[in-house]
C-alpha cells in the first residue's frame, strides 16, 4: 500500500496503485508471446514507456505496441540475429508509422539499433508514394493520370531536379483532387471541380499546380489553376429562416439518405455562420477536424468554422445506420 489519500468511491486501492497492478499483469501476459531474447526487450520497453508517459498511459496503451514487437521478433528469428534499422525498414511495411516511433527511440537508447534519419525519411516517403499509387483501380482514368504523373516525376528525380520527398508532396494533393472529382458527373477533371476543390483546400494551390499543368499539357484538359479565382466568402442567397427550416428537417431525419453530406454541410454552415458554400464544394464528414481544446470545425478558404458536437453525433448516428 502506498498510503496515498484519494477520493471516496475508488475502493480500497488508490488509482495509481491499481494501474500499477494492471500494468504488471499486462506485461506478464503480453511478454509470453515473444521468444526469449525479444521478451526481455518488450518488458524493458514497457517500464521505459511507464517512466516516459506514466503508468496510466502505459497500462491503457501497452497492447498497441505488441504487434510491432512481434514482427521484430519474427524477423530476428528469420535472420537468426538482431535486425538492423535498415532491415526493419526494408522488411516491415509499417516500420515508419508514427505509432512505432517510441519503440525505435527505446531500441536506439539501449543500442539495439541505430536510427538513421535520412534512411527513415526515405522509406517513409517511399511507403506513402506507393500508398498513393494504389488509391485507384487499374481500369480507371484516375489510375492512369496518377501513374503517368509519377513517371514524369521519376524522370525529374533521375535528372536531380526534384527529390523523393517532393514527389510525395506532389502526389498527395493530386490524389486528393482526383478523389474529389468523383463527386461530379463528368468523367474527366474540370475547371468547375478544380475551383470547388480550391475553395475547400485553398492552401494546396501551390502544391497542386504541377499536377494540373501536367494533365492539362499531356491530355489537353481545359484546366488552368492560374485562372481559378481566389476563394472568397459570401453570404447565402436564401434567408436565415429557410436555412433554419432545412436544418430542423435534417436533424429530425438522421435516417433519411436523401440528404447528401454536401447539402447538410451547406445548410449547417449557412445557418450557423451565414456563409455560402458554392454548389461545386463538396464537404463530407471526413472534413471535420478536432482542435486541441476538443472543439470540432471545418476549414473553408483557410478559415475554421465551428461545428457543434450535436452535429458530429448526428453524422456518427447517420454513418452507423
């Protein structure tokens, strides 16, 4: 017993001692799945994590680190030796994922491996590039556009006119824009879709320019990012009372799939913030972000607009139907 004082209602053991007990149990339980050498590394990591993040965090999240340790263990048995950092990156697909960052720090501190930041960044960029290239089906126009753009960028890379990181940064908005174009009936990217996209993601104008110029020149699409006007906020063209009526009807019918997400957001933002969302702007539930102070918001024209928790709960209910 630690003899610490704690509020009534917590039983006979203080919360900290209770989490210590839970953590000890989990360490003993989880470590059984590893071979002898990896078992000690996992146990060491658990106590290292406890000192770094606290007993509460470690007791509640230790299971999240199990899988990666298991993959390292399997690789070590395959190699019959402890893998190097480069071998981890080359053999384990999610090695560069941020969830494994603390494991790498721990293993680096105990001299299990030596982190090479240049190699790490290279592999992280490569993994993300490959993920982008797998976004669309092989029989789609979007697949051909992205892969041909990637080949174009590889030529520039070989000529030392760009970097792997720049290729990843160029592909990210390109893929996102092509996914956005799927909201429209046209089979090819259009200026109308481009202007709607830039209204929603105004900060991507510079990084998207290369892709727009490439497909315009290569496929003769009528796209001109310079001609796309700078997005500005205007007031709705319908009355506040009409928007209120629409919002009430939407909230009363969460099961009604006739209300598209873009229409719902157009109504919400119009009513709550008196801002017009153009018809070529498609906002979805994925556009809702959470701030550090636990508030929800969407971004338009580089500005954040508050979304009430009740609206977020509405979408959760709607999406779970």
